[in-house]
């Protein structure tokens, strides 16, 4: 987007897909009921050897910088015992708010594909990572 500011200098602000993917990934991982976002097999194997989770893993972005719109798609592992529609509503509300506050973009579509449904204990056992939510 090009705009004129007070000094008559044309300014342009655009975003890389990875920036939006990181914002979305960090936002969704903090929603109660989301255990993780899942990427492809290479991302998943790489993540098992790393102490830090890549916040953009499992997030697909379709960004239109000209129209200031973004579509997001994610594969998620959700927590067994939680209402999937309720978790989805929390995800979409939080993502819409965060993307809007942090950028000048408008989310126009948010898709969540539930790949797995596990108890927190099953997830921790299968992934051998500490539960950062419980450590806080």
C-alpha cells in the first residue's frame, strides 16, 4: 500500500508471509485446548531435535499486501476433553484480534484442520517435551 504522509513522502508497508505465520503460530499456541500446530514431516522431525518450537510451523499464509487481507490455514493437535468448536472460536477470535492489532491487515479466512486429538499427558509422552503451560 502506498500512501502520502505529512511530508509528501510516499511510504510502503508490506509483510512477508513468515511474519504473519509467526504471529499466528505464537497466538494459537497460547489458546487453551491447542497442544501444537503440525507442519510437514521434515518440520516435525527437525522440531524434535530442537529445544525451541518454530512458531510458523504448521501455518500456511495467503497474503494480499495490496488489499491488506490475509488468509490463514493451520493443522492442529487439540486437547482431548475440550470442545473443538469452542477451541476453534477462541482461536479465530484471538487470531483476528492479534493480527489486526499488530498489523494493518484484515483476516478474511481462518481454517483449522484438526490432525489429532490427544490428552495433554499423551501429547507430552509422545513428544517428550516439558509442558510449558503448566510450568508457568
